[in-house]
C-alpha cells in the first residue's frame, strides 16, 4: 500500500487517532509562518504518543543545521522535512536522520533538480509563491506523470479523500502527504475525513 503521511498535527489526541487510522508518518510543522506551527514543547507533546514504528516528521522552512539538530534531539524525530533553502547532506550529518526534500513542482526541471540533492524521499508539492505546503492546491498531475521520476517520491498538495485514489493511479507515488484535505480548520484533523482518506488509499 502507498504510505500515508498526515501533516500539520497540533493536538496529541488527533495524532494518536491518525496513527490508529494507519498513517505511516505524523508531521509537525516547526515553521513559525505556518498556521499549523507548533513550538518545540508542543511538538514534543503532539508526538509523545506516536509509537516507534510510525515516522515522526519535523517540517522546517529555511532552517539552520543547529535548529534541525536541536529539534531532532528534543522531539525525538525520525525524519526532517526541508522546505526553502536546504542542505540535504548537512541536515543528514547534523541530525543522523532521514531527509525528506520538499520540492515545489514547476515542471520537468523540478524532477531533474531534485535528483541532485540525494534526499531519502523527494516530496513534490504545488508551487505557490511565498508559501511552503498546506495550501490545499494541487500541482499539475498530468505534467508530473509525463515526467515521472525513477527515484522514490511523495505527492502533496490538494489531496483529499475524493481525489487521492486518482492521484495514486496516475502517479504511483511511494507516499501521499495530506494536511488541509483532512481538516476541520488549520491544524485540527477531522477523524471522519482521516478515515475516509485512509480508506481511499487502501482501495486504490
């Protein structure tokens, strides 16, 4: 089955419910400009009940290596997800963790450029000026399908229970990443939408 990462969790109970629903990974956003931002203390609380077999992903924008290292140690992350200005080898060396490289998809050059970074997973998202994920906007699936990479990649941006199966059939990603598509409001996950999303992925 395609793995599911549910991102932008802000409440411990909702993170645990996402785990129970079958999520592969739980993401917390550590970028202050995001409406789903949590500080280190809150992120620690959100992820405290997430078991070891589930990925615990910290999402960062333009983060320095010291910030990554401190967060990884304090929160107990298994992955760092990098947006904006990134240093994949440096992040891996500083944290000892797997690196997810978030890439705004603007065309074939995005696929080629992402291969250079040697991240553990490339996550393609919609390119929205000034924003880094969580926009609810889809990238051009047809264009990505026409230039589908040979390396493992994830898909984010505008995924919902009613369209994720189509995305999987068209693109065959390794991971689908959802945030706004299963929310009642920014940072608050709706368990009915989460269950519907997971069911759609399983059926796909």
